């Protein structure tokens, strides 16, 4: 562990040489990276926040709905509360007619777009018709809405959705950010300039976006229909490298960031910061591309690789113990966690037996071969995500010792065309198990790896068709077992959502289960404020 700490320190030093120039316009505090405590004065009333977020090139809820920024800028008919339940947002009320399978929403009459135009039912109709059209195919979550047969405006503030079939999760899916018809009608969703100058109806509006500096300035929307945030200005820095995020916190260039567990731990004994640890449904896995020849030939043997990976060692080494071993993408869901799906516990001897039963023999290099072809594949990993790089490299060493050649290829961005057999995947289903539908059912909108299993299709579809949790749970419990036997990926670990904030930031509420990339921290940002007059570091 001392050696790993040295590596992280060395990585931090290297990142310091290329620290991105993203800092608040209003400098309210100064900070020292020295371990010696000192005290500086902060303004009595501070209303800005500098957040170090993910790399962003597009802000559009139909394209990147799972990211943080759309939730700040756009409003949906519904939103998820702290317990993960759907509650009204731009809709002030709704009615569900089970016999007719219709949802009718009444909009808040005071809702406006950031350009002061009224938000009406026509905007809702426009958004969902666009989503369900051919143009909406670029939306990874399009398959969540397939059951919408018709959407119509009954009047300026009333909209009705008619479903063709039951969709038990759709009330939550109505959290999709709405788009302004008057700005996007006739535009190409993928190329419109709106994606870099978005106009929403949410708590914050975009003031400026400096792409070169990686800095997006958000200002609280004066005419927002709901509770207005205490923090009137939010600077969102687009930074991919986690070491850079850590350095920005230490130097006073940022107030809040999500960090990997090791970097977050470096702040736990610093009196100038507070750590906020969320439960997260964020799973890391090695996902396989079923379009590639290797995976097509060896799909039946992918699950065996679980036997050769010591996942507890991954939790301790990469996550500093702040996470859990993964055996199912639904194991943290109230409807999941079927231990019968944990069919491949770490056992290298069992792995060797299973491989030999299938006709594999080790060659002179210690790698399994069959019919003259080695069991070898490549995994692409984004180079700036240290936690994923560490997971991949440690897994590669474990598999090498077991007789499998896994090559780790570091890339700046995922490349879906070159033919890599796998990639280090991140996914989450924090609210409803149906969130797996779009990525695991054959041919659905987010099934980028072309995974297909007829029984998985049947079970996830059946879980969507009934409303009661007691009736849905058996489908998801069986899904976990079926998926374990023929998986699309090797589940590795579930992360905690480890956030670090400058001391004095109050209101962050960790009751919310976070999503992919620990998204969701801003769910109650209207309650955040600076309350300490002294900031100790």
C-alpha cells in the first residue's frame, strides 16, 4: 500500500505540471497545499461554487441525460427525490388512468424558458416526438420510452401520454429534460449549436461557456418556478483527469469534486475539507463487444473469467476498501441481490478445471490455447480515469497468472470502430432495475456491444410489464442468475461516490443513491449554502 501511495503522489506531481486554468472569477478564498494549518477569512455571505466536473462537449438532455449538467439546466415533468422516488417537477400534478394506460400532466403555468418564453404543452409534445423519431436514435435512453404510442397537448398547460403497453418505470423516466420547440424545431439534434448554448427551464441558466479554459458559468434563473438556490453562481470546470481535480481543490481553485477513493482519502485528515461518501450504484466491469470474432467464438466462456479475478483485492487496492465486490448489475437494487447469481466466486483452481474441461491447454508461455488460438483479448481504457486504469491493469495481471492474455490499451476516448474486444465499462441503475433494459435487451438503444440473450430479453421485458414491486422482483432475481451464466461483462466492483468539499459548504445530502460517475450529487442544490465565516485548511 505504501508503494501505491507513492504512485498516486507521483501522479499528482505530474498532473501539477499541466493543471488546467479553471478558477472562479470572484476569488473568495486562498489555500495552501502545505500540511501546516492556517486560517484565511472568507466573505460573510458567499453565493458562488466552483465544481470540478467531467469533460463536456454537449449539453442536451436527449444526448447526455445521465450527466450532471442537464439536471441543473433543464427540467423534466418529474424528477427523483432523495429516496430515489419520482416526484413532480415542471408538472404540478399528474393522473394515471390504468384502464386507458394514459398519463395526464398539468404543467406549472409559471414555468418559463431561460430566454423568458413560456414553457407550454407544445414543448413537451415536441420533446417526446423528437425523442421517439428517427432523429432521437442518438439518445441512448430512447428505448425507455418505446411504449409511448401518442403524446398530445390538451391545452397550453395539459399534456397526455397514451401507452401501447405497460411500462412500470416510465413515471420516473418522465424526468427527461424538456427542450424548447421555438429554438429547436427543424434543427439537427446532433449538430445544432443549441448543444453548446443550451436554453432550459431549470434552476440554473448558462451564462458563458469558455471551451478553451474548460469553464461553464451558470447563474441561478431568477424566474425559476420552484425553490431558488442560495448559490446564485456555479462554475463548472470540465476536467477529466482526477489528479488535476485533486490539485484544484488543494490550491483553492475548486470547492467541490468527485474523486477516486485514494485521492479522496488524502483529504480526510485535512481540517479545511469535508468528505461526503455516498452509496452509489456505479458498477465497473469488463464489457465485451459481441460483434468481434473473439467474443462471438468464446461468449460461453466469458463468465468463467470471474473465477480468476480476486475482486476483494480490487476493492482493497483500487477503492481503498470503499466499495464492494460485484456479481450482478442489480445486486444493490431492492429488487435484486440474488446470491444465487454469485456463481463464480474467486477460485483459480476451479477456473483451471473448467478451462481444461472445455479443451483449453496452456502453451509454453503459460497462456491457454485451443485449436492453435490463444485465449487473448484487448480491453480499451480511458487513460485519464485512474481508477479504471488500475482496475484493468490489476485484472490483467490476475488473468495472466491464470493463463489468459488481456492486453490493456489506454485511449483518450473510447473507439467503437477499431475492433477492441472489450472495454472497462461503467454503468448504474440507481432508481429502477428497468434501467438495464436499454443496454441489455437485444437491439435496444444503448446496447452498444450487441449483447443478446433471449431469456434476458424475456425477463427484463416481463419486469417492465407489471406494476407491483412484489410481482416484478422474481423476474429481476431470475435475470441475475441467467445473466451470470451468460454475461455481457465481468462485474468487478461497485464504487462509493466519494466527494470532497471545502469546509463551510453545507447542505450536501448523502441519502441519495448516486448513478454513473457518481452523478446526482446536485439533487438538492437549492439547499446548499456557505455557512462558515472561517475556512481552515
